[in-house]
């Protein structure tokens, strides 16, 4: 892992956006991997700025998102497809039929997981994936557990994730209890990864990801097995390193 400590979320967003822009300039038919949550928003703004400035064209890319809540329709305003449309895709020229988000309404999540990973493989694999990190060390919605999940699968969200994500809902009771997420194995197959984190609340998880022995109890620590991970932090998130 290569770790950079930058001034603030804005600087991190600009740096991560430049990785997506240069990836797309080098390979216009890149397969790009996206995340939701607060952390990637400055990155998405940087990509939108570059597109609006005419620096980059996203017409050839294919995209895959990490995860989606179970039980929320694609147009639900707390769903992750809706989040991605609002925060990124409505402002770029990615063809909508090449945007992929796991189906939170799948009748059979085992089959959905197999099909999602097969679609990633059929697209040629993900070239560059952005990740955030949960306070409990989750990436995607791979929560701490006793094995690293291999493929896209249904997850039971932990209380700490429900607590962290209730800010996007009217109350904690409305946060779905299940999600469908790329597995750790799916994420480790990505060619290049950029993980972004800011704030003291992420410091413990960042320390476990980078400094501790890899363990599924800190799912992000699996990134120690990946050869091309760039971690972009502010001083608070890096404060326990
Ligand atoms: C969301 C996702 C999650 C978030 C993580 C951090 O698609 O994959 O792993 O990246 O929960 O969320 P924020 O950025 O809101 O702190």
C-alpha cells in the first residue's frame, strides 16, 4: 500500500479524481468501480469538474458499484443507485446501460452475486475502484466476521454500520438490515484501488487496515494482499499510524 496524507477532503478528492481521469484518458473503455457514502463525494465532484471542463470523456466506460441495500428499489432516494445518479452519473456521459449496481430487490441473492461477479469478469475486470472504509473496518458492506467473503453476497449489517448510516435516513429503524455487496475476493481482483478516508473517527480502522496483521475482523486489512492500493488520508484519519 502507498499512503499519502493530504491537507483535507478536498485535496483527497482532487487526487482521487485525477486517478479516475487519467485512467479514462489512458483507456477510454475502462471499467471503473464506485462506492457511495460521504467519502467519495469530493472525488465525484472532481470527476464532474474535469468532464465539464472538457478534459475527459466517459462515453466509453463501464461502471460497477460495490453494494446496495436489500429491499430498496433502484429509484428509492436512500438507495445507492439513486445516490450514484445524483452525485455522479447525472453529471457525466456514462451510458446508462453500462452502469451496474447490485440489485437490492433480487429474488435470489446467491444467484445475483454469481451473476454480478460474472458481469464484472465479462466486462474485462475492474481497472480502478474507489473505496471508503467503515468505522468497523468494513469495505463495501463486508462487515467484520471470521472469514473474508469471496464473491458478491448478501450481508447482515452490523449495529455500528446501521448507526453510522442512519444519518441518511429519518431514523435508525428505517435503515435496511441487509445489503448485497461485492466480496473481498471480488475487490481483490480489481487492478488498482484508491481508498479515501478523513476524520478521527476513521483513525482506528485505518490503523488496523495498514498496521495490524490481516484479519477478517478488519475486512479492509485484506488490502494488504493487493499489489496496487493507494490510500489517501487527512492527518486525523492518519493520526494512529
Ligand atoms: C458504500 C461503502 C461503504 C462506505 C463506508 C464509509 O458504498 O462501500 O463501505 O465506503 O461505510 O462510508 P462514509 O464514506 O460515509 O464514511
